[in-house]
C-alpha cells in the first residue's frame, strides 16, 4: 500500500500516525499537491490528499475512510476507536470536533496563502475563524475533564485527530490559536507529540513516514 501526501497536512498525518499505531506496513510518498501536481495526478487525477493506493490498485480518498480500511487490516480489529460501546457516541462527537478544527484551520491557512489579499472576503474569514475557535473551546472543556487520553488508557482516533489538528494550527495559525488560551489541549498534545508514532511522522513538509516502527512489521 502507498500513502500519497505531505505530513504537514493534518489529514495525511492522522492517517500516517494511525498506520504506525496499527503496525501496518505502508509506503509513504510525500508528494505536494501544489509543487508536484503532475506527479500527484499520476496517482490520483482528482488531486486529493491523502490518497491511499491499496495493494490491488484501488484508490481511496478521505482520511476517515482510509483509516477505516486500514483498521480492517489490523490484527487488533478495533479501528483505534474506544472498545466500550457506551463511549462510541462521545468519541464520535470528539472526532467530529477535531475534524472540524482541521477543516477550518486548513481553510484559514489556504485563504492566507492562496488568495490575494484584495480578494479575501472578511465576513467569510471571520466565520471560519469563529468556527475554528468554537471547536477548540469545546475540545478544551473535554480535555480539561480528563487526566489521560480522552476515552481509554490507550491512544484512540479522537486523541490522534486532536493532536494532528492542533499541531497544524501551531505551524500555520499561531497568531489565531494561542496555546495559552487552550492550556489543557496544549499539554495533551505535547504528550501525544512525544510518542514514537508522532515523532516518526512530524508535521513537516517533505518528510517521509517510516514503513513501520521498531518491533512492528
């Protein structure tokens, strides 16, 4: 299998971290949607990151769908979601909030770097920023109410997704997302970023995630 996309995308990174956590071998190709358009088009003419090329050649897009497929291949079979059925609904809520933060952070970043200043629409920018901050405020309350990971003693997808989303804001939107405003999230994400899976897949342009971590195959 091959994962196509750059780790500075929170969507690509959450797939890479999940893959490493699940212990699945996967070749990562850090190809940019902007600098390597023709090369990326050769893997997926839709130009959508992340893209997963399955062993049979099937092309998958959307990080959540890719992670669902990868989880079906893992020996644990749990999909990195909480095992307790009663935790599934709150876990999905948390996961949705983190994906909202990803979406709005990426929108805000692209508005800055891709659209000329004279064409930027301030009401739209303000709306996106308000959605971003609103999602983080709800997540801050959730994280502040726990001493460990969000739903279990082990890392699950809500934890991975929050850490990847917050890292993106700190790389590109630190003037909007001050970690001092979200101390519980900042501490939570610092703990996640110290884990081997996160260290192996840093949110850096051009870095290649390893096929596996030590002791895994």
